[in-house]
């Protein structure tokens, strides 16, 4: 199964919206007490994961470097049958966007 960075980001954003506003006991007067926002433990973990994902590079540099070298040398070969099979499998599983 292939999960794209976009799908991960959407899931994280949805999870981050699940926060709770906490009012001090016995007081809802906004003039006397400012509102506070408290994230649940899970929302905090999701936020940390999102920050870690944002810090990661979008490409796998080693893979890109190897493919670039093969392309430039004319050594990159594609097995058409294997590629077509993978495309059909992905389509059957609903993974083609």
C-alpha cells in the first residue's frame, strides 16, 4: 500500500482540529479570564509527528541519485510487463489517483 505525503498531511490536519477549549471552573466571563486551548495527548503526538514529517526531505536522495546516474549513462531499463502488472494491480486496489 502506498500512502502519499498529501494523504498523511490531510489526516494529521483532521486530527489536529480535535482540540478542546477549557474554561476555568465557575467562570465563563471572557473579560476576567482569557480563553485557553488545551490539546489532547493524541493531538500533541500528532502535531509532533507532523513536525517530524515536515522536517524530512520529500525525496529519497540515494534513489534519485542512482536513477539519475543510470538515466545519464543510458543504463536504465524498464520491464514493460512488470510495470503494466503493477499499474493494473494498483488500479484494482484503488490506489491510482
